[in-house]
């Protein structure tokens, strides 16, 4: 039986890092961000034990940053997998 896996991804600097790597190909910033569900599936496939990715959580802001009462410390997006 496959193990259930939840994948948490910190995407704080991913757009800038991706753009730095791929801008020489002329890609705009939004095209340089990997698909979180695809990354999670890849992690699940490369584990040494059979795994099923059941949840993906993407954080895009610094969780330690100060915030107002209406703004959460981390922006979390759930990807349906």
C-alpha cells in the first residue's frame, strides 16, 4: 500500500530564481515558475517507498514577517491533486 504524502513548498523566491535561470531563453517571469502539483508528483515518484501525494501546500510569503490583522503571515495556496 502506498504511503500518503503531503508536500509543503516554499515558493518565496522561486519566480526570481527561475527567471534568473531561464531569462536567457526570453521567457517572461510568469513562465519561469514550476507547477507546484508537478513538483509534488515528482517528489512522490522519486521516494524510495511507494507514495501517493494527497496534498500540496504552497507558501509564498515570509511566515515570520509582521502583518496586520487582515493579512495572514503566509499566503497559502492549495493545489488539487
